[in-house]
């Protein structure tokens, strides 16, 4: 062995060692720059960045090592097989680390709302992209892209309005066996139970939000609120206007409370109360724009998107007041109440179950067996009906939580 070959071998080994040291130094620097990848001190732990980092290094480094050659790489500072392999592994590891870090951040965002609830559910396929749900005795009606589905308590699904475009809202008047759909140009009535009955246009003015006020139908139009009395004689349905008032804003949602027989009209950031005769009683300006409102007894839940959910005391309908505000999710699409429980549909985060019996809302857990929870409503038996927009299903589940043992932490 000549001195030149010994020198070349030592030089190659020295370059390889320098490459390894450089890779190690850059890896340490990378960890220092992204020490937690958005993880808070008490946030749920996820370690995908390490798995992806090691996997990326192996995925890139091993093929390079197997196919690289010490010959023909020139006289650059990193021309040896070992140096090229180390650099390739570093690049692959860095890319994997960054991808894993983003997955860790996504996991933390999803888990930030609270611990995961352990539960079983009954899933009912809808064959449409669901948006909102309305409960009635014996089942629920779901409106979405592609029409309406009537889902009975036993899981039977009855399609309605499949050819109707631009459905804004739905309402069910059980005593008349009527499902009413609102569009921009008219109101259309279908039978809830009779699959052979055709839909009929019952009003040519159309509307947006709908709500049943006792046995009458409240309709929000572009510039007015109307109260209609519906009558049915066989297949014929007539609509008579009982009252009409001017609307001072765009109505996003309505709710009727049997407590005091009061109707609530949500107009962006204002909430107004009306009696059964459609006479205005009071109004409150909310701290943010509301998207949906639900009434349960003497309480209201107003879902306000990025501003969370406002829980309101409405024992005095002339002066409703916000008593609690829940902001534990990124976006509140809808909310419902059941006693001291608040249920919040939070899209990709699932459905948060919150205890509102104290002075401040306290998260019990989050139902995460959904892809995108767009709405949730509680039945008279305490079951939660959860709309999963991406899975195109409704989940029927008992989410009652009595103690921490029912929660996966």
C-alpha cells in the first residue's frame, strides 16, 4: 500500500466523519428550532415527527447508500459514498421531521377541546351531504346537498325533495304529517310517513329559516317574518298568514321554547323574542354574530362560530342575558342543551360535551368518532343525533357521562 493510497483512505474517512458530524449538528439545530412543534406544556403528546424523521432518513439514505459509488463522483468536498449517504439521509430525515411536526400540530389542535369520550354509536347512512337536523317525535329530518332525509328512530330512511334545489331550511309539523321545505321562491310540503305522496307547493313567496311555533309555521323572508297556519285536507294543504312583521335584519335561525311559549329569532348579532301571536317582546345584542340557536326550557344555546357558544338565561324573555360562554373549540357550527349539558358540533374536532351546571363551563369530553360534525341535537330520550358531513351519516348515540372513568385521557 502506497503512502498516497493511505492518505486518500484517511482523507475519505475524515470526510465521512465530518459529514456525520455535520448531519448530527444540523439535526440538533433542527430540533432546537422546532422543539415542540406547537405542543403546549399540558397538551396531548404526539411523536410522529420522530417516527417520520427516522423513516425519512432511512427511506432516502438506504437507497442512496446501495446505489451510490465512490467512483465517478468527482473531487468535490462530499464525493464519497459515505458522505453522499449522510447528506441524503439528513435531507430525508429533515423532510420527514417537518411532515411529522405538522401532523403533531394537527393532532394537538384536534385534541385541544378535551379528553376523548369512549362510546358506541349507531350509524345511519344518508346518501347526501348533511348540513342541519330537526328532531320530531319518532325521528328526525336532515337537510343537505341533495335533498332531505327523514330518519326514523329505528334507522329507516325516507328520502324527500331529492329533485328540489336550493333548500334553505326544513320544519316538521307532526300533527299534520307535514315536512315543509323552504327555498328562495316557495315553500314545499311533503308527507313525513307516506312515501307515495308527492310534494306540493303551499306558498309562492318562499323564505329562509323555518320554525314551528306551537302548531303554526314561522317563516323568515328577505324583509319580513310571517306566521302561517297550515291546514290539511287529504292531499290538499292550505297556508293562511296569521301575522306578518317587518324584519330588521337577515335571519340566520329561529327556535321555539315551550317555556313561556316564546319564539326566538336570531338576526346575525341580535336575538329577539316573540310571543305566540308574533308580537315582539324583547331583544339583546350579542357580543358576536350567531349562526344557530336552540332552546331548551329557560335556556338558549347560540353557536357563534369562532366565538364559541353563548349560553343564555331567558326566564325573562324581555331581557335575555348571556350567563356563560364556551370557547373550547375552534369553530362552533351548532349546539344543543340537555339539562346541565351543552353539546357543541365542532366540525373536524367532533362534538364537545360540556357541563354548564356551575359558574363556568367545564369540558367533560369530546366525541371524536366523526370526520366532520356539522350539527347535533338531543332527543327526548337523551340520545345525541350527530350529523357527520364527510361520512354522510347520522350517528345516534348516548353520550351521557357520569364520571371521569368514562373518558379516555
